[in-house]
């Protein structure tokens, strides 16, 4: 059990530490010296105007984009140089802004793939497999029921509505049993009724101890979910704290009023 | 609410995956499909002559059937269009020829050697070509196969016989049993049946589902914790071995190695057979192989050199009007006669999935 390669012991129980991460795209400073810690089993929201670097930050966390400087430490081990599928295997899952699913496969297959990932992800032949195929399939249908798609297991994923695709992607992520779930606007494009259902679902998942980092534009969602909020603007953190602290922060108001809307 | 849900999960992942490509509903059932397939293949020497063919044509169809079956694992399941599969077919053929000429006339020795050769070729070509997708992958495989072809005719000419091909091979035998006529046919047919059984198993296993997921959305697969690279390589190597087995059988059937076995036109023929028959259906490409070989041998004897023109027209017609190949035609007839059918997608890649490394605009953000 190595605790923090840089020697920094985890004072609180943080599942994720982002230490001084910077990223440039050509002339654009997408992220500038971002420092962030996410407490285990919490719901942590990242908000900010469009182009603030929120998605880039999530992409750095799962290795989709490599940071120019700084490092991401997950559960005590730095993630630099770890290939994406290994990062996922360690317990991070990601819901993308545009739902990423397997459109030509059934909902059941979509979720089952994630169910098999722990066993088959590395393509190793293990004669002592404890995981049975029927167990994976049963769990996959249970997860589909949980995300509200129980009646559509045999349908092709590509035919779903956008909102349902989001739900399916969430199901795919849950089937991998993540410790940390990264959600990029999980309620975008949903009607208020569906949004509320998703909020309930996310809260319910949080009760099972899964940590969540959520990017969200909808302040209704943010303030009804998050235990901690980080505000990004132009690639830098301008506020970080409990919802009430952030709500009253004049810098945050300025960023939102001066920027978008 | 979820009453319809659980009947499908009962059969494991096999049920949703299995009924994708079958012609008829009964073909969902693996053993039924396998038994029917085996009967049709093994009885070929009985019914091919009725259609105007000869015994040797049956052997050729079976050998090419193995070749296209493996090709379908790569193209149909995984979505990678190789234009260089002649490298494995021809490579294995040359190794087999070399064994028969210079080492041993025992088919088992030649078989093992040819498969070792195929494995080495597949790993080397795969390691380089599999880094790219789409047209770049196709071109890389084509380039490798052409390099091999050129090498066989130039620097390796003393070994391969250059443009003359490899001649004066010993008569291959299995501890004295000659590989002629029906003997080689039944050996090849057994290998095709085994290859088909393996492909069915593969398709209905989690492994097969991973391969299909690579075709659907490789980025999502990687970000679901799957080592996509290993799965891709496995598919490529398995596919190459089918081609390698076919190459070995070809030379065992007719102890002579033609330079054409390595030529790009051989790779092209496999593509044509697969598309005509129905990519991703396993049986389809084998039907396609039968059709093309029938044209090459029987129809040619009737209409002469025109056969290429006719075959070309058939190909154009299929691509334009029957993107699912002959298998789709069978499905249409089935449907037209009043039977119900599940919808099946064509194997045309989804335009939304235009790729960078793992796909989609996410990466560019």
C-alpha cells in the first residue's frame, strides 16, 4: 500500500488529488495550475462558464488528455503514464458530454461489456474465473432497471432518445463498479421531470459510497446535489467550497455575469 | 414494466449476439447451425457435379471458405478491412511449399511450420498496421502484402522460384496416406467445420462481443476498462491463422506454390467474396467464395473470358442494391413470403464514429 508517490500523506480521506495541473492547446491556456481534492464518497461539482476548462479537467483525470504539468493522484497512486483502460480498471468511470455507447448493440450487451471488464479487460486467460456469465447478465439487467431502462433491454442502443442514451451510459459506468464516477453534464437536454429523476438516482448511487465529480450547467442540479463546489473560469479555480460559501462569493457572480449569459 | 427483459438474459450474451447474422430464425441455435453447415459442406462432392462442377472445385471452395471465414472475424466482427490478407495465405503457402520441397513431405510438419510462419507474420504486420484504423489500416496491410510479394520475387527468388513459383515439391502425405482427391477434400472440410464452430463460439462469447464493441465505439470500450489493443491484435492474429490454414491446404491440395497466392488480387478476391456473400454473417462469405469460384471455373467454361465482366456486374449490383450481400437477399425472400424477421443493420460503418485514435470529437476538445 504505497501512499502518495510524492510523499504527501493523505491527511483527509481524499480519493482524488489534482496537483498543479496545467494544459495548453496552442495559444489557449485551457488549465492553469489547477489544484483540487475530492473527498471520498462525496458529490463534488465543477461549475464555470463555457470554455472554462471543465471537460478538459475531466479528460486529464482519465488520461484522455495528458497534462503539460502537474499530476493526478487517484486513491494514493499517480496516474501519469497509466493507459486509459488501466485508469478505468483502478476504479474511475466517465460519463461523456456526448453519450458514448455502443449504438449497434442491445442495451443489455452495452452494460454487460462493462460487467465483463473486470474479468476480461486485460485479455488474460484465467481458468479460475469466479465470475459467471449469467451473473454478469443478471446484474446488467438489474442495473438497467435501476437507471430506468428495464423495459428496453433488448432494444438497440442507437435507437434511444438522447436522455435515455445518457441513462444507458450511466448504467455502463455503474456496471464497472467504479470508486469514482465522473459525470459531464449528466442532465443536459433532459426535461425537468427527467432531471429530477436523474438527481435522485445520483443521490442514491452516492449512498452506496461511490464518489462523484459532476460538471453541470444547471444550478438547480448543482445545488441540490453537490456537497462541495469548485468554480473554474478561464482554466483557473476562482472559488472552492461548500455550496453556501460559493453561492455568496462575489468572484463567482462576476465570472458568471461577466462571462456567459 | 420489465416483463420482456429477462428472457434474453437467460441464454447469456449468446442470444442477443447470435441472431444478428443468421438467415433463418432456427440458425440462432448454434448446434443447429453447425450441424446444417457440416452436412452441406461434407456432401459437396455429391451435389457440386450436379451443378456442373467437379470434385476439385469442392476442395477449392472449402479452402477459400476457411480463408474468408477468418477474414469475416476481422472485417465483420471487428470492422477492420484488411487489403493484405494474401500475405498470410501466400506466406503460409510458401512455408508449406518450402517444407515439402526441402524438409519433409509430412503434412503435419508442414502444417506446424506454416502456422508458426503465419503467427510471426501476423504479429509483425499487426503490431504496425493495427495502430491505424479505416483506410490507413487497409493501405498499411496492402503495403505489407505487396512488400512480401516483391521480396518473394526478388531477394528470396532463389528460395521461392521467383516468377515460376515453387515447383517440384514432394507429394505430401500423412504417414504414407496420399493427399489426393477426396482425402484432402475431407481434411479441408473438417477444418472448415472446426473453423466455423470456433467462429460461432467466438461470436457468441464475451470475446466476440468485445470485438463487435471495437467496431461500434472503440473509445467507449477503452474507457470501460478494456484493453482494446490486445483484443484487436487477437482478432487480427486469429484471422491471419484462418488464412494461413487455407494457404497450407492450398499447397497440400495441389503441390505447387503460385506467386499469385501473395498477389494483391488474392486479397481483393477475399474482399469481393465477403461483400457478395454478406459481411459479418460467417456463412455469407463462404457462400460468396463458392459463388466466385463457381464463376471462375464453371461459368468461365461456358461463356469464356466474359465471366470477369459478369462477376464485376454482380459485385456492383450487390454493393449498390444489396449491401448485406446474398444473405440479405435470402432474408428478403424469407420476408416476402410472409415470415417475420428481426431487423439487421448493414455493415456500413457509422458516420458518427469517424475516428482519431479512439474516435469522436471528445478527444479534440
